[in-house]
């Protein structure tokens, strides 16, 4: 049987979630990010982007190769 959720229960769940969120965060983060960190993060993002593009392009070529007509490929080889 579907239980009806009341407004007070939703409010309690939201309040509980907010309290957990704020108590789990540190008060002061004594951290240092040197200038090289930004370029490293940028390099990781670019490598992931280009790697995924290469992966998708090679996968598409393999799939197209499966459906390519073999007789057309032989004719073009003989013409050369």
C-alpha cells in the first residue's frame, strides 16, 4: 500500500538533510593550491575529452566496417 507523505514529514527530511550537509563540512580548510594545480586539472580535462573522442571515433569506424559491403572494397582494390 502506498504511504501518503505529509508536508511535515517532507519538511523534517529536508531539515535533516541540510543539517547533515552542514555538519559534514569542515569549518576551516587550511589548504593551499599552487598555480600548477589549475593547469594540471585543465590537462586532465583535455586528455579525457580527446581520449573519449578518439574512443568514439574508432568504435564508430569498427561498427561501420562490419556493415560495409565487401564486394565494393574488392572492386576498388582491383581498380588501383
